[in-house]
């Protein structure tokens, strides 16, 4: 049970300290509302859920890496910056993949909705 408490503390820290995570969570809210509006299929919800989990997870891992790098090397260092950039790149890749999945799912539905 303690593991869940610690994990929840980590999640709360990430939400409170990371502006980008708040942006991602805002997008989650928007996607869920739009998904309900268009009554996504079970498979579409699976893709959306996995995409959300991927982006949020990579953002939290990025935060953990940044915290660790700052703890180990608080002064600016090219290698420390490179490590942070790599972690941020992982978030970018997951966000792009999620956006592409979202476009594949939602654009046809939006086009049909506009046409009606």
C-alpha cells in the first residue's frame, strides 16, 4: 500500500511542478470530452487511453530525470543539458505519436460531423 502512496506523491509533485504536464492533462480532458461526444469505439478508446498513458508517463519520467540530473550536477554542464534534452525529446516523440493517433481517430469524425 505504501508503494501506491509514494507513487501518488510523485504524481502530485509532477502535476504541481511541471507546467507541461498541466498542458498535457488539459488536452486529456479535451480529448475525453470530444471522444464522448463522438462516441468512440472500444478500440478507439484503447488507442486514446494508451496514448494518454504514454505521454503522461514520459513526462513524469522526464521530470524524474531532470530532478536527478539537477541533484547530481546542479551547475550547468553540457552533458547534463544533453541528458535533459534527450529526456525531453522522448516526451516530444510520445506527444507527436499521440497527436497522430488522435488525428487518425478524430479527423474523419469531425469531417463527417461538419458535413451533416
